C-alpha cells in the first residue's frame, strides 16, 4: 500500500516538475559518460536511472537533473527519433552557413569559425576602395590616413621653468638604461618602447573624461585627441610586432615597466597636468631621435630593409611596394605630431588656461584632408601664437 502511494506521489511530482528540469535532448559526449559513470545504465544514447521500490512490480524511471558540469547536455529518458535528430542537424548547418559570411568579414578572412549570436549583431562586410575585402578587425578603412612627412623633426622645446627642467632631465635619465639595455637593436627597441608610449594618452584621456563628467562640461576635443594618440601608439606596436618578436624576459620587463609608469604618470597628471604633458613632449623628442638612428642603420644596411608589413600598408595608406624604411618614416612623423600636441597642451596650462579653452589638434584633419586641414593647422598656429603672447615673462 505504501509502495503504491509512493509511486503516485512520484508520478505527481514528475508531472509538475518534469517539464522544468528534464530534457528530451539526447545525451552525448560528457553528459552520457557522466551519467554512465554515476548510474551505470546507458541505453540508446540516453542515460537513465532506474529506481526500484522495495515492494511492488512497478518501476519509476527518472533521468538525471541538469548536470552542473560545463560542456554537458541534459540527459533524458526519451531518445529523439532519427528524423528529429536529422532536422536538428540541418538547422545547425543552416545557422552556421547563414552567419559564416559576416563572421568571415569580421575576422578579416583569416578562416575563423563562424560566431552565432542570439542578439543578431553581425559584423558588416567592409571592403577597400578597390573593392577587395578589408582584412583587419583592429581598425577600419575610415581610421586610416597618410602621415604628414613634411612636419619639422628638429623642433625642440628649450626647458626654461623649473618644471620644464624636471621633465627634461627625467626623460634624459630614463634614456640611459634604455640605451644600455637595447643598444642598437632598434627594431626590438621600437616595439618595446611603444608599449609604454601608448600609456600617457590613455591616462590623460581617461582623467579628462572623468573631469568632464564631474563638472558637466565639454573637453574641447582633448579627450578624443589623447585617446587617438594612445590608439596610434598602439598601432605602432602592432606594426613592429610583425618585424620583431619579444623574448620572454622582454615580456616580463613590459609588465614591470608598464605597471610602474602607468601609476607614476597617473599621479603626475593628477598633481600637475602641465608637467605630465611636458614629460610626454620630451619623450616624443627622444622617440624622434631613436627613429632617426633606426633610419641610419637601415640606410647603412646594418638592418635589413624588409618589405613593409601588410598592416602598415593599410593603416598609413602606403604604396604596395613600401619597405620598413617607409614605415619608420611615417612612425617618426606620428611621434613628431604627438610631440607638438603635448608641448602645446603643456603651454596652455602654463599660461593659466584649461585645455577646453583651446581646440585640440586632430591628426586626421591636419594630415589627410588637404586644404581644409591646412586651414585648421593655420588656425591652431594662430591660437598658439596668441597663447604664447600672453605667457608671463620669466623671472
């Protein structure tokens, strides 16, 4: 009597709870093996657990509930029919075939597996101006540009004030161990230093972003300018990664140096933005010097002038037959632009103004858009002369 009552209770519970916790899917792979190991009974691909009451001829057949094991499917007492299984497989093939084109475009044609998203966000198919497929995920065609090679590489900000001298000699002190470590390995030197050069723009942009939010005010375009600087420096790194690969101890060095420099620059920018930007200005001057030495070694044949990496050809819109020397030339021009931007930002602070009071120089406007860019550059130079005219005389 008790056995039949227990059976009825079990059936009642399964009727209400079964649809929620039990699946009709076939257990494959991990789930089947787990169920077999636990209950020792696998039949037709569906793992079952047979509970036999102490009395009575009836058997209550239940399945394992959802396994908390990653990668396993729910086991079931009801094996799918062959027809239903075939329909499932066909649906999967259709989904993968439908999303394959978008995923291939997003992956740059690298043969990546298709990514199926519930949200329906599929990468658009992007092509170059000549109609060929765009192969890069890290940047898009509208983010590419032609560097301004006519920019003055010899400009130098003479340190006058106390903070200028602190910034200048700090950078000079940092150059000594760098020269000692890398010596004339300029390819590796460029790659490693770009891991640090991309930090200041990100830190400055982040702090200006937070300041804009706190004060409910615009930034004058400086947030975007500094973040673009950081992204540009990161693209330098991605380019030189195609030329030279870091050793294990150099990777460890990046962890240490980047951690120290990030926090040091963060605190410096909080205390004195004009000192922080001046330091970056002098760092860029040293970078220009390093790339000039790099060019000398390429011209002498000490370093092989290999073909330019494909990522550099697309990013800087270089000719197809460009070489490593052409890449170093455009990278050096970028560094000169960052030098001018950061010295300009420091001058604004020195004259008692905030960055939002002066429009930020944007690289693309100056270097890509022809006469329009020249007008923007002329206006920025006029503004710089105006701010310098209001600079208080030195004691």
